[in-house]
C-alpha cells in the first residue's frame, strides 16, 4: 500500500502541536493595519487553535 501524501496547501497553513491541537493564523492581518487599533493588531499576531469539527478534517490532510 503506498504512503498517503499530505496536502501541501494544508501543511503551509496549519501547524500541529505536541498535544495534537492544530494552530492557524488569524484572518484580516494582511494589510490595512492602520485602521485597526493596537490591541486588535496584537491579537492578530498570535496563532489560534481550530474548532474540533475542523480539526478532524485538517488532521487528515496533514
């Protein structure tokens, strides 16, 4: 049986932690940052965990 390849688009966007949770970057952090206040910009820098329903789908892709 051949090895199942991972989806390269998912590998670039998501990261798996040691405990098995999946992290992703927040949306709306690409441009137009001048309008957003400093607390919003600071929160956008941090990564966020996926919802459990989505974790099942994404973990199959990784």
